[in-house]
């Protein structure tokens, strides 16, 4: 089964009611300065704590929220009211669709958002190896906290979870949020269409942006782009809420309380927010995603963590540095995959890291056209070293190709195609005139001249 087959299979699945995590983060980062207004909402705390049990509180590590950095696990769970009412999912513990580990530094007024692939393969002890998003379904919030704390190597102090329905409510309660949509999105699986450019999104539109994966099938890992857009919308919500009046804040927290589960109380939230006042979302929020590669194991696709790169990233985060040394922007789609804000880049903590390339967003199909055993796998390794992590290797329709060819789809990809050719020693680079049939951004056919 190729990556292409996997993508098609996922497109055929029944639309998932993907849970969004942005609201949980907003609660933690942004609410404040309106303590008197919230005095009328004594029942809100009970709503927020519904589902918080002693096991979860035991899994969390206490910290001084006003005086030292701490981590919050933000999770979106596919448990919308429509899904809960469905007989198909009756009685289910829902898997988390969005996982974000957040470091909050109240002294420096900085926030770091690190998204974690939901399909990351981890060892869950007595439960064996599973995708990391299964932790919530297996043991609820407490087991999710324990699993992700072990995986990231940090203590987690607080937890916030939101379902599908709450996302629309919070954005609409704010009167929409202003977002510069990186590229046009036309994704029925995500709920519709969005034009590119700066615009004010309502709840439904923001949800489309945060759900969309298949709009990026020609660019690379759809989950990475979706997570990047979720962080983009989160920053927009934070910016809007920070500039809102007391009435809007009160309306927002009221809308929020029915859809969020968190160990934080109202006074906790207000205290954090008051400490974080002055945070500039454009410069004081760092973001990135866990570095992984995709592997097909036992008829299932998993994300396999680059352990050394992950350790380096989390070491930087724990030091208060941005997760990456520089911004990572996909030039083809304009999506910001990693942001360093205005923070210090700092030295890399990894000694002797073997890769100096920036992760590429394009997808590449490698086809063995010479019959040399292992040629396709070797070419794929070279491309991964170049920064391409969405490479599909297989055989061509025959082994009679004399020369290695690099084919690109779009006119603007010529320079990138030449870079691929240089890395592989290919002698021919051409724009596809319809001769070649492929769905990826680039096609490489290895000929007899392959070395």
C-alpha cells in the first residue's frame, strides 16, 4: 500500500468530527482583567471540572503558575454532540484528534506551542505499542497526561480538553477572528471552501481551516499543515480576546464552559491571564510540530518520531528557546510550519546532529526504472536527508530506463526539481507535459545511469 493509496483510503472514510484544541489554550493564555464580571458565573467552575477525577489530578504536577514556567496539555477529542448521539459510537472513549503541549512562561510572558502527531507510535507499557492518540481512549485524561509526559520528558501541570462543538461557539462569541489564510482551501472533508488572504472568519470558516488536511495532499503531510493552521487560528483568537471588552469576555467564557474539561478553576484562569497580560501573539508565541516520518507497519500508517531531533526540540523548549532555530515556512502554500517569534534563536543543544537540511514540504514519488535492487530505497534516503519526509518508493512499469529523470508538476517547481536532480545525480529534469502520471509534487524515475 502506497502513501497515495493511504490518502485515498482516508478520503473515503466517514467524515470525522475533529475536535479542536484552540479554546483550551485561549482559556489558559488570554482570560483576565475581568474578575468582577465573572462573579456572576459561579456555576462555570463546576462545568469546567466535569470529568476531572482524582486520577487526573494525581497525574498533574503542581507548580507556581505566577512564578515559574509550566506545561499544559491541550487536547481536542472527537466527541461532538453529533458523534455522542450516534449509535455507531455509543459508549466510546473518544481518541484525541489534536494534541498540543504548551509551555507557559509567566515571567517572560512567552508561550510555546508544540503539536504532536496523533498517529505517533509509542510504547504504552502493558497496553503495548499504540498510536499516541489512543491513550485517551484507553485510560482517559490521566493516562493521556502520563503518556505524553513520558514521551516529551517534561512534567505536565494542567490539562484542558475541548470537543468539536465548542470551537464554533467561541469564535462566534468573539464576533469572528481575523486570519491571513495561507492558501485557498477547497476541502469537502473539512467542511467547505476558503479563499486565500486576510479575512475575518466565523466559527464555521475557522473550523474549515483548522480541520483541513486533504487540501495539502500535493504539498506533504496534511496533519502537519492542519496543526500549523490550528496554531495560526489560536493566535488570532488570543489576539481578539485580549482586545475584547468585559462583556465579550464574559460571553466568551460562558460559551466556553459547556465544551471544555480542565482542572483549572476560574480564579486559576484569571490569575494566569493577569500574569500574561502584555503578551504579543505576533512575537511571543513560538510554535512547531514534533519531527516524524511516516511508516506503513502491519497494514497501518504510523508516525515514527525522529528521537534525536525530538529530544533537541524539547530541550530547546525547556530552556525557553523557540522549538526550532529559525522559522519554517512552506513556500508553496505559505503555511508557517514553525515560528520563532521574536525570541532568541540560541545554539542547538544537539551534539553532532547529522542533518543540516530544512524539512521540505513537497511530496516525491521514486520509481525504480533500472531493476537495481535497493536503488529506490537508497534514493528515498537521499531525499529524506535533503529534507523530504513524504517520499513514496516503488517500481516503474518497466526496467528499461536509460537515464534518471526528475519530473515536476508546476512551472514554479523547476529550481526545486533541479535541487532534487543534483542530490540524486540525475541528468534530466523536465516539466510534465502529460507523459507521466503521478499525484505527488515530483516524480523521480531511476535509470541505468543511477549511481
